[in-house]
């Protein structure tokens, strides 16, 4: 990974549809070597895939909920059942296991509080949970899919 590769990653994070000719000009490299570098970044796993970023408000997903879950069980069978159950729920767009007093954190997108209540009932019906706390986002201040590249 060198500075040219970092520039390529930075530009592709901003616009994955940038034409090779334009990208190669921005990094002062001819198109063929530029394309080869991009292919190499895919093969090495730096680039996983290209996706379209959809405006969640345009598709009626204006309610963002952060669900903090504490569990009374930490055995493998329970964890496997819980993780598989949550992965099946389309409303969950991010899912983390945490350290500290909260065991899991879910980021949930739904159209309304009523739809969140339906989601909550579905979640708590699937598996036994010790404590569930939800916070609703009042304002989105920063949201990006661009990763910092200064650590590689």
C-alpha cells in the first residue's frame, strides 16, 4: 500500500463510479496501470464491493433507533440463536457486540415509532433478553461511509 493506492481508495470512497480516465488524471497515472491497481486493491481485500448509497428518508426510513441490549446469558448456544435472529431482521443495519455494561448495540431504521414498536415486539419475542434500552436519533450530525486512510 503506497500513497497512490491511498489516493485511489480516497477517490473511490467519494465516488465509486468515477471513470478510470478521470481517476487516472487525478492521480497522475495512465488508465491501464490505474485499473491494474484497482484490481489489485480488490484482490487484496481493501475494496470489498461497490454499492449505491440510498437516501433513507426517500424510502421512508426516517426513524433511527439505537437499541442497547444487556443479556443474562453469555453461552454459545444462546449467542448463536440471538445473532442469527438479529441478522434476519432487515431493520437492523448495524449490529455490534460491546464491552462494558451493554452487551450488544443495534442501529435500527424504521418509518415511525409505531413501526419501531412492531420491531421491538418481534425482537423480544425471538429471544430472552435481560434489559433493552432504546434511544432515538433526534438529528443526524455526521454520517459517512468514508473510512480514514491515515492509519495504513
